[in-house]
C-alpha cells in the first residue's frame, strides 16, 4: 500500500452505485503452467489473468505491453517478474463490467506439463466513442521497486490544458481511491510537464502492509487527465472500477486519457 502523509486530514469515504449498462458476453478458458515451485492459488491467479486477456481479444479490444524498468535481478523472483509484465497489459476500447470464474481444473496431473485451467464468463462494455489521437499523456514513476518508507514521485506531461486526477487502485475490492485532488493541491488547467506531489505540503510514501504474508507486494496507481475546455469531471473518495469507467464512457472517450502505474514494495 502507499501512505499519503497529510496534516490534520480526515478521509471521507463515499460510494457510488453503478447503473447497469448494456454489455456483450464473452467466454474463455485461461491456463497456466503449474510446476511444483508455485502454489495452486498462484497458478489460478495467472490462469485468470490469461482468461481475461483472451476475452478482451475476442471483444476486439487491443492491448500493448508498456515499457518498464523492472530489475528482476533485484527481486530475484521469476514469477514476480512475469506477473509484473502481465499486469502491464493495457486494454483500449472498453472494459469488463462483470466476470464469473468457474470450472477450476488441474490438467495433466503428474506430468511435467501440468497446468491449471479456469473458465471465465465476462460482460464487456465498449466505449461509445474513440480516443483522441492528438491528446497526448506521458507519465512515469521515480522507480518501479520501492522499499518500506521510500518516497514515491510521479512526473508527467500533457500537450493540452488538462485537469489531473490520481487514484490508488484497490485490487481486492476493484475500487479506485482518490489521491489527487486533495486539500493541498488541485491540478487543474495544466499544460506541459507536471509533478505529483507538486509542493512540499504532503508526500506519497511506500508502506508495506503489516498483515501481508509475503516479502513483496504489487501496488497500482491510475492517473487520469481530462480536457480542460469541458465541464469538470466529478470524482469522489472511493468508487468502484465499473462505476468510474462507466461514467468516463458517458463523459466521452475522446475527452480523457488514463495510464496505469504499477510498482512493487519490498518488505525489507
């Protein structure tokens, strides 16, 4: 997790119920190799990611793997590096509104080719409009591997006057937690380079969870920009992924850009 260090702050939690949208149904089977050095839970985790990738391809939603500076020799964990690369896949053109996993199976038991398999049934909503290719956003972290207590810095650039929002993605609940704007800054009508934090009144600090049973955890930010010459996009402190993406769909795909920023926090 990250720690947002503020003075005299109170975080208000609010929830927004998403209105059902018309979606297309797609299904797939995801598989992953199941050697003896990974757990069954880990195998199914990768198999589910593979199933999601397949249904998004079936829906005609392209993906690309972003460039990253992950140093696998520092982590010394091949599975973790593979997971990071999988998590760097970005889907354009739509989003999953619901998913159901079933039929968990182990294939080729007793063989060196043993795999785990899972079935996915997913509802996918395509964006109503296309993105604006002339609207440019570039964002980077100061590192991709942090240790407990390290400061996290974000730098970016946009070519059009934009309002900037930063969220923390809570994976277990699939919710977005708002970080910026906050009581110390509201990044509006910015064009060109920008930084988060942009002042010395607060900072983002990598914080390893006390109850986590492994030595490494992955976290993820989502940075969103919207064109300034429009009505301001409304945000709340906590919102489900489906709700936020549904509202962005209504806002118009050509009017915003978003980038996910994945990183690791080491326990040591």
